[in-house]
C-alpha cells in the first residue's frame, strides 16, 4: 500500500475571530521564530561532515519540511476563511458561534460552542460546525429535542440555553 491518501473534504469556510487570531499567531510563530531556529540548527549540523549519518541534519531537514507544509496550509486556509464577527439577528436559534447548553435524559448539562473546523477542541467545549452534533443543532430553538448517534447508540438532548457571547 502506498502513501497516497484521498484528499479530505474541505471544511466549512467559517471561523471565529479568536480562531483566526490563533491561526495567525501560529503562522507568525512558525515563520518568524521556529523556521529560522531550525534553519540555523540544520546549518550547524551540516558542518559536522557526512550528512547521510548525521541525525541532527536529517531530523532538522524533516522538521523544515513539516514547518513549510504547515505554513503553506495556514497561508492558503487563512485566505479562504470568512471571519464571523457578528451574532445573527435571530438569536433565539442556534447558528455559528453560539454557545449551546444541552440537557441529556438524566438532566446533566453540557455546554458547547459551534466553531469552524480549524478551531474545534472538545476539551474546551468547542465543536466543529461540520460535526454531526452541530449539524443536528443548527436552526433549533430552546426546548427543541435533538437525537444523535453516539457510541453506536442514539442519545437525546434538549436545548436548555442559547447565547452568543463568551460564557
């Protein structure tokens, strides 16, 4: 089996202002700090002679390829993203950027924010707008019920709260 993989589906082209700042900061760090440091390390390792057995040189070149690949990706992705800065006019429904509090059948509350695919982080309660849960939530209102398949079983949730500012 070769290394070829089919291209991933492109995610939604939306991002929150915080997500855009994070991607821009990562790009700036990689280009202005990390890449010059690794380039210097590769230059120093190249002075040590035989490059075919020089671990620092080989690792450094590999790391440079990874940095360049990520820089290319971030540059292209930031150009095609739309930063969603305003809350929707109808704030009684779930749209991009909303903080949604859900109650499961045992009345346990879970709060999620619907964000772009480039910034989701389950540990912080951020779910991608392309995820099955977010798709089920979009355009729903308070007290609506959603049913999604989690861990091979269907679970129901009720929407308890919708807000568009940080919690």
